[in-house]
């Protein structure tokens, strides 16, 4: 199993069983992203319970956004997995670096969610660091092909990238929902 998957499972166990995250942080997590996630447990995640007292999935403070950002075709040139040599020289899209880093500096969580496969992690993370992106994690193996429809028990907001990175604005759009 990938280390990131094990970390997520372990972090969920910490939340569910209320272990001392300070001890766990010092024993298990050494990279900056993992340390940030542990700190997030202490500061930003709120544990919820249902009417019977059972623990529910934790939620972030309302003012903190949990950005999931694609890489290829969103923050840089669109490069398919079949041509990994192009990933090292992909050009960053105008304003993508500034906006993503601004969100990071504002305290939001930045996770790149990419269709790149996990065997491309070294190339991907080296590129992100060389270009100067600030981020907390990278999730690999997103299904390819687009036309995503995300179903979740938490609030989900989606923004389709159409060629220009800017601050986000609020617009009312038609969405599909479950029947009541």
C-alpha cells in the first residue's frame, strides 16, 4: 500500500480513537505535508457526533477551503501519462502559481489531484517543487477521461478550468441533486 494511503488511514484512526496526536506526530510523520496534516487535526478539523454519540467524519472550519487541483491542463501544459519525459519541462500556466500559492498562504489546504499514476510521483513532485508550488499533498491515479460527478456527504464545490487562473467568484449554476 502507498505510504499516503496508510497515513490517511492512520489519521482517521487517530480521530476516531482520540489518540494523542502529539506523540503520533513525533513518532511517525517526518515530511512537511504529514506534519501539516497532523497540525490540521489539532487546529482545523472538528469532530462531529450523531444523536447516539457515534463519531462522524470530521469537518474543516468553514473559512478553510480544501482545494483539490488537477495538474495537467489545469496548472500547466496538458501532458498524458504516456509521455512522462514532457512532464519535466511542462510550462506553468499564467497566474496558476501565484493563485495557488496565495490560497496556501491564506491557510487553505492545497492538494493536487491528478490522473498521473503513482509511478510518476518523483517526476511530479520534483516539478512542483522546482516551479515553486506550495502544497500539502498529491493524490495520484485520478480516473482519466473527465466527465466527473462527485458524490460525497460533505459540501463539494466544483470549478471547471477554462484557460485562466484568477480569484474565484460566486455564481449560481444549475446542478444535479438526489430526489427527495
